């Protein structure tokens, strides 16, 4: 079994790693917002 320090390092590394599912959802949301903003600019 790994030492407490090694376990802690692995947990911290896992928590600091980006969550791909959330990143994809955020990317989609940003793209949608960008499209809405573009339409608003064109309407002016």
C-alpha cells in the first residue's frame, strides 16, 4: 500500500486535472453565447 504522502499527491493531482465533460459543456455554452452576441451585433 502506498504511503499517505503518495496517496495525498495522487488525490491532489486528480482534483487539479481538468474535467473533460465540464470543459466540453462550457465550450458549447460559450459557442452558443458567441453566436447570440454576433446576431445582436448584426441586428444593430
